[in-house]
């Protein structure tokens, strides 16, 4: 085994089919899709085909899809633009466990004079729905709650949340970056007005994503400078990236059953094996609905940094939190929001699988972890 990659919530490998689909656009099919000649037109057709595949994945129409540079851009767009539609509404409601792209965009809005309400979560990771109901009212411009959390994998009840937002006349945005390709999403059934996604989280290339904007919602332009993307977002198309995103979306739709069943089986095998072989280990948010590929394990009293390092030496790659907080020794804000005791929060390891994860890799990881935790517990002053 070369290495074992169990950090797919940070990023995923590009699917071979995606790479194959992209290559011609890095070589011979280099035309600008906005050009009027037939060379440009043929690339434009391929871009529109990619748009169709992205739309199909979430039950949208292709006219509702706008290509972006990824999840961070989509989240910024939703927050900063939605509050400009109805200026009498000055409140934005988010959760305390959103990705920094939402949290920091909300901080920016606060500096601009808007109010921001952060809804907390219970210890099992579920959203405090009563607090959400109380917070959302006639002053609410936007409710933005992620589809699933990147660290815990916990899935939020979007249908219920969008209903609360709509009853108050607010728009509903969801950061679906971690959920796309892992759980079925239907923007109409779920009452989603805006959605952000990112190709590199589901075996597409980095630096490209899409924003779903329900038809009829008139957001202000986000990037000025041309008429690309129906005037919403100017800039020459990232053609290879968009083609890769389209192919990744097509594959995601094809694989979604495999992903939910096979990946979940391996994920459960991993978490059961760890609980069996590593006394004291437990699953974060075990009782809540979770992404089929994600499990965060807490190894009370054993420092996650040490586990990470020893796993790394065996070429097993995992995360001790979200990729964005790597490098910081502070416990993750998501775990703190879940009221996980600091000693446990410092021991969290996130394992995130993909369609390429194998049973042999999971077996090897459990065996390796068993030895690592035994060794660390023997030298830990806390156990
Ligand atoms: N939202 C969530 C939930 C994420 O996990 C990430 C990436 O880690 C992002 C947004 C940012 O997406 P991108 O890397 O495409 O900017």
C-alpha cells in the first residue's frame, strides 16, 4: 500500500474520468467559449453540458447554475448579496458550526451594520431548532445553514429550516460543500433558494464550484466586468475546471448509491473496529444523522496531534479537525460549540472516506490505530 487517504472532507483525488474529460481543454480545445467563432461555440456547448450535469445532481434547471471558484466564493456571495435584496431586513441567521467562509462573511456583515444571530448546537451536534424558530422573524433577510458539517459530518434538517425561513419571508442558503455527492439533494423538495458547492470535495478539480440561485431571485451582480454567467459573475471561463466539475457531477449522480451504501459500510466497519480495539474511544454525534463517509472519533486523554503524527508515519492521512484549522493547537470551534469537554475535544480525529477507500485500507487503519493508542495511553499522564 502506497498510502491510505482518509481525509476526503479536506479534499478528494480527481477521478480518472474527470481528468480524462479535462485534458482536451488544456490542450487542443483551448478556445474562449465567449468567442463568436465556431471553435469558441463548440467549447461553449461543452460548458453548457457541464452546467446541465451540475443542475441534474441537485434537481435544478441549468439556468439556475452559476459557475464559481468554489465553496468559499458561493458562501460569500450568498451572504453579502442576499442582504442587499430587501434593505428593510437587517438580520442574518446562521449556525455556530458553519465553515469560516460563512462565519467570516457574517462578521463582515456585522461590521457593515447588519445583525447576525448564530444558532447553537446540542451535544449530539443537532441544531437548536427552537432557538432558530425564535430568531427568525420579519427582520430576517437570510438564513444560512450548512447541509452537513465538515468536521462532525452531522446533517441538518434542511426542509424544516427552509420552511422556517420562508414563513418569515427570508431567503434560505445552504453550504452544501460537504454533502454534494454523499447525500441526495433536491433543491425544490428541500426549499433551497441558494446553494454553494465545490468540485474538489467530490473528485473534481480545485478552484471551481457552482452556485445555485433559484430562478426569480434577483441577486445583485457579484463580479462586474462582462456578461458571463448572465451578468452575475464576470470573468473568462475556467474551462478545464468547469468541464471537470460537470464530469464529477455526472459521476456523483451515478455513484451516489455506491457512496451511501458501500462507503457507509466501510465507515461503520472503521468506527466499530476502533471502538473494539481502542478502549475509551467514542463516536462524535453517534446518535445524529451523519454523512455516510465521515466519522470523528474521540480518544479521551490522548492528544490528537500525537495520533495524527504517528498515523502519518505509517502513511495514513487523516485530520484532527477541519483542514482550515490545521496548524492551530486550539480545540476546534465545532467541537467546542457541541460542548465537548476540552480534554476530549483535543483528542478528536476525523476519518473521511471516499468511493476509492478499500476494506484492506480500513483493516490496516484499525490495526495501526490499535497499536498507536495503546502506545500513547502508556505514556499519557492523563490515563
Ligand atoms: N464550506 C465547507 C463546509 C467546507 O468544508 C469548505 C472546504 O473545506 C468550504 C466551504 C470551502 O470550499 P472551497 O475550498 O471550495 O473554497
